[in-house]
C-alpha cells in the first residue's frame, strides 16, 4: 500500500501543474500581506468603524501577525478549494484523459485499494497545501507584523484573544480546515470518476462550492431552516469557532475557552460524514464502472 | 495441451446494444492467438473483459485455471497488456514510467533491470527522455516494455501495430515471435491487419457482431492451394484471351478492365509468370492476395458461422 | 404675611448657607484630590461592553493633574472606551466653572453620602450636569454621575482602601453609553453555530458599557515624562 501511495505522490509532485497551486497561494498571501503592510490601518478602520466612536482602537497594535493571518484565511475561503479541486478533480479523470487509467487498472491491485490510495494521495496533497499556507500566512505574517493580542470582528461582537492564547487555536483551526478542504477534495474525487477530462469535475466542484456557499451565507428563513444545516459549506467555516471564546456573562472573555465546542464537533462530524459518503460512493460506483478509455 | 484462457458464453450489453453475445473460445499455452474482426465486432470489448476493465453481462472467464472474478489479483500478476495506443505519463521519462509500473507489480524496479527491459525493446538510449518526446513507434515499444516488466505468462496486445510505419510493424511482428518462441509466452493479438496475423498467429478466432464466426488453427484456414492472385499486365485483352483459352482457365476467377483474378496454388505462380512472358505479355504486377483476408471477407460478409475447426 | 416672608427668608438663608457649605466641601475634596499631581498605577482592567468580548488585562495607568490620563497595556492590547479620561475627577472639580448645589443626602453601599450637583456656568460646554456623592467624613467622592451634551450620561464609582488619604481608589467603575455595533455578515463570514443570541432589552443595561479597574499599586508624585501620554 505504501509503495502505491509513493507512486501516486510521485506522479502528483512530478507534474508541473501541481506547483501552480503552491505558487498561487504564495502570490495571494503575499499580495494581502503587502497590502496590509502598506495600509492595513485603513482596512481595520473599515472593519472596526462601528465601534470607533465608543472605543480607542490602537490600530498599529491590532494589526499584528495573528490578525493578518486571520484576514488572509478569511479572504482565501473560495480560492483554496479551487486549488484543491485542481488535483482531486484530475485524479481519475486525468488518468482517463491521458489513457493511463486502463494501464493502472490492469495491475494486480483491486479497484477499491486503487481508489483509496488515489484519495489518500489527494488528502496528502491537500494537507501539504494547507501547511504551505500556514507557513506563509502565519509564520511569515508573524515575522512581518510581529505578535500581539488578536482582535477579531464578528457580525455583532468584537473578540479579543490574548497572544498567549492564540497559537493552539490556529493549530486547531488549521486541522479543521484540513478536514473542510478534504471534503471539497472528496467531492471533486467523486465527480472525477464520471469524466474523461479533468476540467469537468474541477468546474463542477467549484460551482457546487460557490452555490452552496451562497445558500449558506444568505439569511433567508426558507433555506435556513431546511437545507442550510445539511450543506457541507455551512460547516466549512467552523474553523473560526476556535477563535470564539466563552464569556463569563459580564463581557469578559475566558482565556483558553471555546464558545461552542459541541457545535464545532458537530460540524466536523457532518464534514466527515460527507467525506465518507463521497469517497464511499466513488469507490462503489468505480468498482462497477466499465473502463472504455 | 492446457488452456491458458478459457472463455465460456461470454456476453456484454451496453444498454440495448449487444456488444458481445455468447462468445466461447480458448487459448492454449504458447499460442500466438489472433483475435480478428471488423471494427466494432467486439474485439476490444472482449479483451477489456479479459483484463477486468469491463464487467461481463454474462458468462465465465478463466485464466490459468482460475476464475477471473474471484482470483483477479493472482491472474493479473501473470498478465501483461498493451491496449490500443499505449498512453503513458508524458511528463515522466521512459525509465520512470517503467519503474512506476514495475513498482505497482511489486517486481524489481532497480535501474539495472529497467535498463535491461528497455534494451529489450530498443529504447535504452532514450531511457532518460520524457515520453512526450517519443515517436509513436517508441511509445508502442515502451508500452510493450511496460507490459513485460513483471515477466507475465500471458501477453495481450490490442491493435499493437496502430500508427506504426512498415518498419515498426515488422519490428512488432518479430518481437511477438520472439516472445513466443524464445521466451515461452502466450500471446493474444487483436488486429484488423490480416496479413500480419497470417504471418505470426498459430490459432485464431474471427468474431462478428459480438459472436464467434470461426475459431481454429491458421494453417488450416489459410490453404496455400487457395492463394488468390491479382494480375496486371501491359495488354489486358491479350492476357484475357490467352488465359481463357489455356489450361490456366481453370484457375481464373474474375476479370475487370485492368486486372485478372486467379485462385491457385502458391507454387504455380512462377510458371504463370513464365507463360505470360513467353506469350509476349509484359507483367506489370502479380500480387498474392491474403487468402485469410479472402476467407475473412467471405465469412463475415456472408455471416456464415462455420464453427470451430479441429484443433 | 410677615410669617411667610420670614419663612421664605429663613429658607433662602438656609439654602444659601447650605450652598456655601457645599461649595466649601467641594473645595476641601478638591484640595485633597489636587494633592496628587501625578501618579503611575498598576491595575487590572475589566471591560463589559455589549459588543466586546475581551479578557481582563494588566494595565498601567498614568495620570497627570488635571486631566491627562493614559491607560496602557505593555503585554497586549487594551480597548479603552473613549471618554475614559473622565475617570479623572480633576476636571469635574474646578468650581470656577461650576456652581455647587446641595442636593440632600443618599446612601451608597450602606454609607451615608452628601449629594452635590455641579452646574456649569458655561451653558455651551460639553458637560450639562454633574452629580457628586461625597463621603463628607473622609472627603472622598464615592460616585460621580455626569450628563454631557453629546455623549449621554456616564457614571464613575470609586471604592477606596489603602490610598484613601490621597483620594485614590482601590477600584474605579466607569459606566458609559455605547452605540450598537454591527458588521454585515457578507463581510465577516461568521461561523453560524445555530444558536440564537439573546439581545439585551433591559433599558438599564442595553447600550451601556462598563470599565472596571482594580488598582494594585500607586507611585505618587514622582513625576512622569510627557512621552507616556502619547
């Protein structure tokens, strides 16, 4: 199994297009960092404009590496799933397009094992992409902007997290983001088995993510009460929940706490269910599929 | 003789289209087994079913005495295949492609062994080049190397000469003969190039519309006494007049404005040539038409299902 | 008629006497407050504002008489309400600008206090009215409620202990008005965990913020650089 996984990873990382994703993330992160370094205060004034009449805001202290990382992650919500779909959507369709699928499936490896190894390789790629993003968005931001307490602006509340209480939250958030992106990878992987060209699964995956995200973010009761809780995009944002602290009822944030951990765990279980469903369906369908390419 | 491949009542439908119907055949050890049929006859579908790329709708397949459904892994360890145009990873080199598949088959993928395999197919000097720089013939040879990398007992080649030039076709033919006669492999070759099959195959099957038309030994189907000869001369009328008034009239089967068709023993051809020259008739071309081709066209056009000749 | 006139005269006289008492009391309180020209204090700051969820923080408070106040957090960020400068009593106390009006007595935490209202002589100034609750015996202001023209009413409550002699509290609680805070969800992309948040509809506490500082140490009248107030 390990040897087969090594082969898949070798194929992924020998392909030039794989590095487009890493370069794209680097470009996006650096663009945001440069912009914030040049004029991050204006952006903060926009975000915190609602409270500047009541509160003295030390913008230069607020604009630190931890907040910059948070801003970057917020902005890259739609973009990183696209990059994940780029490889996952290509995993089976790309082989079919190249004509190598039939060569692979005449090896003494069961189709189930083949699919699981393919998906595992996609997950490893996704995790590496996330680690790369973490290094750039967190480590580089800290180097450029320093560290301090983190102030995050929610819809109706502004939260402050002390600097000593931040890093573990980022580790948890990135771990959650890995699950969220794996869900997108699983969807792209499932769609990949139906196509002989990777463009179809990639575009389909992104379209689904965009439409579901719109449905998740719109505040329309008919959607809120029916389909929204079941959309996987509604649960992809739960990584932010690690930055929401509990309050002691007097407006004081409790250090080391998470406002609603059960909700985050529930969201994670929804995502894991989707991963299981997508991958399981892909394996079952692929096992019965006639390979005509 | 033991059958390496035993297919019984195999069928495959794609919706309402019956691609393969009640097909049965067997391939013996050390055979070069020709798999013939027109385009769309069901050859590729059958071969893909042998390789588990397509699920049969019915019937049974046994390879090496094992049921393909239940012993897929063991069976495929002993099977190598080139299916249509062998597409490999263009962004990898020849040796990287070969190593990759060797690793998948859990065989020695050391550089030394890989170079030996590439030497076998004449690609050693292009081992480090990316496949996207290979010609079609080189890709075909690399495909063969990939099919052989795990030293399989059975090799299945689906249209292996597609896109090859005459030299490439000759090389492929020689390679197949080498595999069978010197490496004791069993080879199934699917092709629509009857002339090639006629030269190398020991046994063959002709299928049409997914059903078997005939199966048997090639030497029994291809009778040298029934060689079709196509003759073109400098004076068609004089040739016609001579042939129809001479003992050669027994072997004349047809005329058109330019050519005469005869069916005769191959060994009579020099004598015919000599007589024509003696009559002052210049021979422009004297071509032997594939009697297998003739047989093939006859059975598939007439849809005669002759059955299986004695093995 | 004479009786009524005498009654009115005596009432006005009593009032005048009480007003002079109030003014004198304010002067004494002010003198005590003014004995501290500057201080640097360590403290713990707690913020309770409807739209803020912040941890308590260790802060350093710098004060220079009459109205320079700076709250700093060297280890992190402190979100200090605007108008926190009013935590200093100095600029409330200069009765050249105010008229002191006695307003009876009250109790704060069981302690009897004298209530004095300060009316600004400048009718166009920011401050409209200040009400001071003074512990006459110790010459300490236990509570000050100030109504401003543009920023509503804020309240400052002081609890004294070790530094009462300097009129410096162990704890100061500053209550002020806040505006509602809202950012569009399309900007924040918050995680919706499915719970509905309860909105505070109690008029006493809705749109009101509280800043509480517990002082642990004072360095008094040792001088302060101008740079600490930047």
